[in-house]
């Protein structure tokens, strides 16, 4: 009998994060983590002593990956959907890191009221990418909420991060490249100065699909453009950078 039988519920499966032995509970009919979550966890690069908050954590992939890479990290993971938050919480228990990672079922916009304003040195978010009504939305509620922003606009996300961060705290996010300006403008309005930007390309020479963006609360002027992140070589094989991130 599988040792995880009592952890998993009908319709769920256990995936290997391939980092530090971490396992993640997911459900095939709900939104699952992808490359963007892995890229963001790497880009955020938590520092020793950081107190982090993961806004819209989903099943908890980013929080678990960051905790695996930085064992001194404390993370509060915030998720609106109760079923998805429950999966994240059980993954935390399964991996034995409940003393470092805590899952909270709540709206990120209200998180500061419970978690405390100005308490965090790092906030991360892999937000919904689709504008509500801009494309055919999934009839599955879990997928729809994860993929379409609804009233969770870039402004709402940036404002949520700003409330939770201390001055000098970092906000890291991944967002579709065509919408990069929207997020940067929202960050600026919330008092988070965009400081580092890295474009993500499927293959060199093609337009970027995503941007990885870091801002600093009450930070100064000056945006640092990092070298583009290319995921595949022309022959379809993964690049050295991809292997560095995944390995």
C-alpha cells in the first residue's frame, strides 16, 4: 500500500518537485503548477532570514520550492480557494516543514489584516494571466479563478504586496510580457519601484513570453535589465540555464 494513501483524496495525485525531495499534492482537473512557478521561485532567490509571503499560492509549489532552496526561510502562503489551500496545507505537512511554511485560506487583498502590515521582506506572486472576458473562460471554477484575474487586477495585487512588505522589502512576480507595463505601473502606484527585469524566451531570437519582475518598496529610481532567460536551444533541447534552474 502506498504510504501516501491517507494523504491523498479521491482525484488527487502526488507530484515530485525534484528539489530537496519535496512532493506536491495536485489534482488533474484543477490548475497545476508549471514552468512559470519554477522560474519565479528561482528569480526571487530568498535570502537567509527572509520572511516571505506567497500571494495566491495555489497548491503551494512556489512556497515549497523556495523553502527547499533556503532552509532558513519562513513563508506564509495565501490562497483564496479553500480546496486548493487544503491541498497546499497537506503538502506542507507531508514534507515536514509546517514550522516554516504556513498556509492561509484568505483573499490576498485582506491578508495584511490577519498577517500584519509591513512584516515581510519578500512577497511573491504568480497571478492569473488572463483578463476576465478577454478569452473563453474555463467552466471549471478552480481553473477559471487561477487563470483569469476577475477583479484581482495588477493594481490589487501590487497594493496587497505593498501592505505586507516592510520598506526595502522585495516584490517578485512573473507576468505575460505583453502586459508587463500594466504590472510595472501598478507597482509604481503602490509605492513599489521596479528594480530588476528579465525577459523569458522559449527560443533565442523570438519575442519574450513572460517577464520576471522585482520591485522594492520605497525603492529609488533605476531599472536593471538582466540578460534574457532562454529556455530551449534551436534544436529543441533545454539550455544550460534551464538545467541550472531545474537541477
